[in-house]
C-alpha cells in the first residue's frame, strides 16, 4: 500500500506526550502544515550524496550539538558558539587525517526527548518526566509539565531562527578558513587543546598565504570561504514531523522538511511501530540508533524497511552501547549487515551508553568512557575491514562542568559549578576539542 505522511497514526506510537486537548493539537498541526519548509529537498539530496561518499570510506561524519535545545537559551551567540566548536573539531579531524568531514548539527529542531520513565523524582515529588521544550517547561512543578501543543509552533519558529543564523555564519564569512584563529574561544584558547588548535590554525594560514603567493585567487574558491552545514534531530513527535513533510513536485518523493537528517531512537525503533513507518516513506537520510538489545535479525529487517532500494547515504547506523558491550555485539551486527549486502554508514554515539548518576545526584559521563567506546568502535571496524564512518556527540560551546575528566579535568566535586543542561550532560568546548584530537589520531 502507498505511504502517506500521516498513516503512522494507524500504528502503535511510542514516546508521545499525553496531550490534554487533542483538538487543539490537531489545529496546531494543521497550522504547521501551512508553514514554509525549514530546509529544502535539494539540500537534503546533497547531504545524502555526501553521506554516500562516507559509506565508501571517503568522508567522515561529525554529528554534534546539544542534548536538548532550550527555549530559554536561544540566541545568535549561543548558536555561534556551538558552531565554533563543531568547526574547530572538523578542522582538527580534516587537518590531522586528510579525510573530508561532513558537518551535521544536532541543531534547529532537537527540542523533544524520549524518556525511560513517564515520571521523575524531584526532592521526593513525582513529576511528569521532562520531554523537551517542544512539549512543556523543564521547571519542576506539576502544572508546568502539562503538554502544550502551542509549543510546537514556537519550536518551529526557533528552528527557523537557528537555521537563518547558521546560514548567515556559514556563508557570510564567519566560516571562512582564513578565520580559523577567531574560532578559538577565550576559555579554550588558554588550554593545551587551544594551543594545539592554534598551531594547526597557523599552519592553515601559512598554507593559504602560500597559495595566494602562487597566484591562486582564493576569493573564487568557495570551498575555502563557505561551509556546508546540515541540521538534524530525533524524529520523535510524529505530528510535528508529518506536518512539515511535503511532496517534492519535481521528483514526486516525500521529504521531511523539518531537518536535513532525522534519526530514530533506541526507544522508538519498533519494526512494526509508527516511527519506523514514518521514516520509511521520507527521502531524507535516516539515522538509526543501535543499542545493546538490537538483534542481528532485527537490524537486518530494519535495514530492509528503512532502505529498501539500498541507496548509499540513506541509512546511518549509530551504535550506542558502552565500550565493553560494543566489543562483543558490534562484530556480529556488522557481519549481518555485510551478509545482507546493506549499504550503510556506521557511526558511534559514545554518550548514551555511558551515563550514570553522581554522588551529588547529577547525571554525568566520564570523558575516558566516551573515548573508550570510540576506540572500541574503531578497533572492531579495523579488525573486520569496514569503515568507522563517524561520531555522534552531545556538546555545547559553553564552559560547562557536566562531564567528568578531559585533559583539563572536571572533578565530581565540581559538577554543580556550571551544570546547565536541561536534560543530559554535554562535553564542553575543551573536552570536545580534546576528543577531536583523539579521534583524528585513530583516523590517521
């Protein structure tokens, strides 16, 4: 039977809010369906083509950004700082390894969060779990946790604002390679990571000066002056995604125009469920989180459903297991994918398999655990002879103290100093740059 953007409603759908007024929700979704696209099919196709190169080992995916974007901390400065970190990481990876880096942000739409429990404890009080600012407030009061459909409109508006800022920065000179020194934020520049980055930036500047001295007109080299940057988020609230899904009149294919790439999470990858059904019909690149409970048979079936035409760049498998579990499970999963002939890109999410609660009651992650999972990911792929095609990390441009460790170590006693996340702990800019150096060495 033919696919439509709304036929997922006939299936079981997980991780949706308990909207108090379904009529109001329907009105909001109808209004969203009249809004302009946030992204366009040609841009989406360009990303798929870039990811297709990565499936062949000719590029590396850097997917990074906030755990959950906030309505309360949205500004041009905030967007710029996150972009700075991602650009710095990309420069380190490219310069050190010689591999092209595909830059995809967890930005301009990452407002919804799945939860393992419908309730959470706050000072002995049971509250509805925080599901992201697209649903309700993060304030710890029962009345503030009531889902409000009007927030979908606000999420769209802020996503549009973020995309406009990103386009201005990536095409208007900020992302020009001649500006590599200016990306070194003040609190990063004073660290050892910042000093190493500054050395790379100096070498790049020398190379650019040399090319100009040779008579090369760098002003005409668009690749040096602008950066291709794509957006992504988890396709969790299917009403929001479906409302922004349109048929391209030229190709007659459906595209989810809320982002260039969307992914299906560990809690919503039910083969017969609504999220897989929705994702199967859109032409965007799709990410699929692959956790420790994924069976080889299930993965094979999901690859067939999500990429029936076996198009390179269409499907990215994002592992999230923890280092020790990954060493055991990943080889058999890779072998199953190879046996099925599935053309996929493998990426590593080293964050979600390494979260724990500190003695202070704060969720955190250890830098060493994050790094260990990436190392295990690379080692397994090297042993089998496949390409470790990318990383998927949660980070911020702010000087936060949410993840432990790093070369300028954050100690457990310091966690509450600058613990600002509204959901999961993120790497700060220093830790992110440190991670980039480590990954670059694995790529080289």
